């Protein structure tokens, strides 16, 4: 079959059934496409072959990528023909040839095509152009190329299309005119390609023709001769001038390099020519006195092949700089001897006598070489021109050096005559030379010491014969008149003879000591030294010598005491002074400069704890003392002087810490959460408990006294102030039953005193039948303010008041009931009278006959209305019920609530001898109530429970019809 590409879906390709000669319509034969289903589909009943939704693009089919024959691009498929119930199956192969359509536009590889063409190429030169591509082929492929250009450009380029061996079309560009890059360096043309489809498709690209350069132009200098002035001594790198040449070519053909042409070796050594920029600069300093002008040629050369050149002449005039100092030459004149720069002149020479010839010269020219010469300083000499001739050059002159005043050997022996020459340059340069004029002598001066008093420092502990000092006297004369001898004499201010202690060498003037000096015994000696010359007559001079004995470190430091004892209070602020040591040294100066330090004791007690101030000897503590931790410290203080070698001494310091009342008493017994059970039958002075407290301080600060400061409103207890023994001092009553919290305060006797408060819990009861309840009361007591008393039964008085209220309420109710009965009886009698009254007939009921009550149920009372010895509830005991699963009731940590569903505190009033009813407890569930009959078994037998308590947790007695319950919570709950 044949099918054009890019067709829509469901295009009929052919009928496989008819082409195979198979009759369809009965439904017995069906068709199935076994392969090729990506692009093809077949009707199962009719065998009609058609396209699917997937578009067929011939250029994208893998098997057709490199196929250019329209009959060779195809899709293979397989069709199976299936008989009835697939009793037989035949498989047929088919092929659909994909026909190309013109659906692709020919395109160039780039929208801008670039072609490089050399200038001056001959006409007819041919260049290949990039070809376009078209994914279609055959008549839909590329058919022709066209060059679109303006008429003015048609004479330069022309397009030619050649057919290649493989049938492709190759565009070619032919040069038709002269190309000169200097006139025009590029051309832009439009190249269009068109295919042979119907309708035809086309595209175009810009063809950019770049004209490349050919070396057809020589470089040209701007000037043929370059002339410049250069100052001599210009520093290396100084630019002089820039030579410029141009070349109309481009690229390497237009790149110019500059080189020396005809140039001497000195030019190449002194100057540098930059090959790229043409800058001429100084390579080495140029001296005008050696070279005054440089003349040479420079060549400009391009980099073309072959290169082209041009040359220019450079003339450099070296300008003089004032770079040479004048020179001064001093020579002898006449009979005055001059050797090695020293002229010997007798002091009796006449004034204005020439003693030397001075010649001055300068190598510079012009004003830089004009020199002025003069003698500087206050000397008796001057310069005078040697000649007055006008033809003498300005840069070379001669002068005579004359005396200008009488010479005096005793005043000045030598004159240093300095001659200065200055040129006229700007800035000017100068130089100088000197001549030493030595004057002859006569004997007219005595020996002289440089100091009238000579002070000498000499160390003690010397060796006999050591030199102390050397005294030197000078004599202005010379020869024998200047030879000096020395002698030692006593000081005019002291008649003490020191000949046994000091001596002097008569020739050298060395003063020596003959004894051992001790500064601590005597620190100063004074004597006189006389110097005599050997002239005739002899002249002499003298000086006073003062010998000050300097100290040596020959004494150790000494403490005023071997042991220093200090007392200091504890809790002293850190860095506070705790004591002061005194130490001295008989030496002086650095040898007496002492350095104090703390030396740790045997157990390093003072390590890091104490420091000492070097100037005052004050000892400071770096910590605050705690006597309870340590009562004393012992350490050593070391003193080291500054001598060489140093000497040292040590002293012991004992520091005792005095007690301060800084510790409050500590109660060791009892603990606040404990309690003591006290039977109600306890006698007076019964010891309840003993409060035990300790104090870490000592003395009065640890003297303790005890007192009860709260929780004892009934004055039942008292405590011994010294021993802390708590005793019962009051008679116990029913209202005292329950928990008592005594607030005990322990005070020491310090100033100011310290105190501690402790709680003593006493539970008044015959026995402890329910410890959990008591422990919960103690726990609540720990959270109750100390100002609130916890003592006995807080609901005792309240219960009595409530009983009175209940009796009053019952009496009121009975009164109301009685009034109602009277009214009812009155109405009854009135109605009875209406019917008549039968005398002698006894009524069945007498409303006024009191009802008989069971006397056994009434409690017995004495005459005073008090209860008998056997109280109403004397036989009631507490029975503790168990929770399900064997759990115990524990209400210590449960929150107290006044809601009806929660347990409350209940109490029943009993006689003085009644047992504790465990009034103060808390329950999260109702406890069973026990009702005891008068015939209850004696102690030791089990009680019989006959009924349960109501939810109000009320205790009920067997002989009373009234249940009195208290819902008053404890005051400390």
C-alpha cells in the first residue's frame, strides 16, 4: 500500500480481505493486526486497514532517517486471519510505503554566513559557500540558490551553483571585481535557497564577506627628524620622546615595531626604545661631562611577509645640570712646611704672612661652574686672590691663605682651617677642605686637673692593693715642661692621716687602697692629690679626691621576730589585712630592696590563701575564714634582698581564727515530720520528748536555750530552756485529744543571736489505731502557717454548740407538733359533742396518754444532768474497711472537698473516759458503720456489724435514736 505522510487519523489505506480474496460479512472470519499497531489499525470484521491517531512524519521515522528513495521508506505490518472459533489461523505480511510531502523548509546552518576573502584576489576566484539542508527529498528537496544584491554590488561578486556527483547542489561565490581592503573591508549579501515543492518553500541567510588584509603598505613616520633636550643625570625610565609611525594595513601587516638603526654602542647602552609604543627613554644615567649630544636613527618595521620599513633621525642634546661640586686643592707655599694636611707655623710669625696656596675648580659650565671661596669659622686666617688677571677662567681660581692675627700657642695649639667653595648653580653645590695649622710652644703653663673635686665610688670588702681611681693632670706646655709627677696629701679640711689607707703612683696617678673598707663602719674618705711639672721653676696644681664606699650585699635581711602571732575574726572580707611583719637589712640601695613572699607550711595551708604587700609587709587573705572549717593557719614569710647573689631570711606566722556567731543552731531531733503519741492518762511532768540541737560555733555563740513560741494555747507543755526537755504541765481533757503542733525556737547566746525553729508534733490518744490518719495530719501541719495553732480537737466546742442547737431545734419541732395535736383534739372533741358522749364508755384511744418508750434506749443521767460514768459511746470503736481487691484507704494526698459525695470530718461527743474516735481523718469513699448493742461482747471478742453507715460517715450509738454528725473541717486542714 501507499500512504502520504502527515495525514489525519482514520485515513483508509486499503482492504486486506478483498486484496486477499477473503469473503467477509458472515462473521465467521475475523482479522487481527499482530504488528504495526503504532500507526495502523484494522477492522476485525471487514479487514479495512486505516491510520491511527498517531501522526506519521516520514522524516522522524527511525527506519527512514537516511533513506532518500521514496519507495524505500515503509511501515511493515502483520495481519492474522482467524477462522471460526479460531479453528484455523493464517498470518500475512504487509508493507505501507510512506510517500514524502513538502512539509519542511530548506534552511542554512546559520542565519549569518561568513566568508573570508583576501584583498587583491584576481577576478574569477571561486569560493565554496555553505549548503542548505532540506529534510524532504526528491522534487521536494533543494532546487536552486539565489544571490540577492543591489545593482551597485553586482560587479563585485556573482553566485554560481554546481551539481555534485551525488546529485546535490553546491553554491559558489565568484569574484568579479577588484577588492581593496583599505577602500572597503566587508560586504553583506543575501543568499536564498528554494525547494521544488508545490507550493515551493524557501529561506534566506545573510552572507557576510570579510576582506582580509595583504601587506601592501609601508609604515610612515610622522617626522623625518626628531630633536629633544635631555637633562643629564635623568633617572632610568625617564621618558624622552615618542616616535610614531602609521601603516594602512591591518593585522600583522599593520603591526609596527621600532628598532635602533644606525646607532653607536653608547646610544644602545644609555637609551631604551620600546618596540611596541615607540617611546624613547633613559636606560642609564647620562653625564654631560662625558657625552653632550646623541645622534642616531630609528627604524619602523611592520610584521608582514615580507616586512616593510621606514626610518627617522633622532638628535638628543644633553642639558647641563649642576651635578659637580667644586674641588679644593691646598698646597705648600714658600718656606712654611706642609705635610699630610698639617702646616707647622711658629707662634711668633708676622701677621699677613702667606702659609699655603689654595686652588679651586668646577667641571660644570656656565653659572654652574662659577665658584666663590671663603674661610669659615673664627680663625686668624683669610684668603686672598693669587692673581688679578681678567683672562682667568671662572671655573678655576687660585688663592693665598694669610694669617690675619697673632698666634698664641698657650691659647690655641692647633687651628683647623676649613675652606668652603660654593658654585652659582641652582641649587648651588659646595665642598670644603681643611688645613691643620700647628702653632709652636713656650713653657708658661702649670699642670691643671680637669676637676677641682673628684668623686669616686669604690665597693666595700675589697682586696688590699686594689686600684681606686686614676687622677690625670694636663699641662699646656710641651716637652719637659709638660712632664708631671703625683703625690698624696691630707685634705686641708681634715688633719686625718690617710697614708696607711691610700697610696698613689707618682707617674701614672693610680690611687690604690691598702686596707679593707667596710661601708657599714665608714662610707666616705677625702684626701688631696698634687701634680708637679719638671720645669724650672717647677709649677704645680692640686685636686681633692672623695672616695665614697659603695655597698655590697654582705648582710642578710632580719625579721623583728622569729614568730609573728595574729588573731583574726572569721568571715572577714577577702583581700582584708590580717597582720603585718617587720624586716630590715643593714645594706643599702638594691641590696636592701626586699621582696616578701608567702611560703606554704607543712600541709600547704597557706597555698593561694595569703598574699603579702612588699612595701609594708601587710599580709592579706584572699578568702573569707571559716573557723568551723579551720581554726588556725601556720606558714612562713620569706624576705629576699636584691643583691647578687641574693640573701634571704624567713619568719613563722601563726594565724588564729576567732569565732563569730555565723552558724544558726541545727535541730537534730525531732524531725518536723515525726510525731509522739501521748496517752491522755499521762501524769503531770511527764517527759513528752527532748529537743536536741547543736551549734557549729563555740563559746557563748554555741550556748543554746530552748523555748516554745507557738502551738501551746492551753499551756499544756513547757520546755526546759537549757536541756530542751519538753514536759506535760497541764491536765489533759477531751478537747485536748488529737494532734498538737509545738513550735520550738532554739536560740544561741551570740551577738547578734542566731535562732532556728523546729516543729514537735504530739498526738494525744490512748493508742495509735490508724497511723496513716495521723501522718496525713502531720503532713498538712507542715503546710499550715506557724501563726495558726494546731492543738487538740478543733471541733470539740463546736460539737457542743451544735448539740445545743440540735436540742433547741428538736424542742421547737416538738412544740409545733404539740400545738398541732391540741388543735386536732379540739376539733375532734367538737365533732364528738355533736354526736353525743356515752358516759362510762372508754375511748379506744387516748390522745393525751403518753406513748411508752423503751427505757433501755435512753441514756442514764445523774442529778446534775451530766452523763454517767459509762458514756453513751463508751463501747464504740473504729473499724477500718478495706477497698476492693484488698487495697487500703489512704487519704493523705487526697484533696478535701465539701461536696456531698466526699467524706468529711465527723465527731461524736463522749464522756471523759471515752476512747479516741479518730475524729480527724479523710476518706475518699464511705466507711462501714458499726452499731454496737449494750450486750456487745467484752474486749477481746469480735464486734458484730449490724448495719452500714450512711454516706455522711456518721458514727451511731446503739442506745440513742439521734445521730449527731459534724461536718466541720479541721482548722488546719
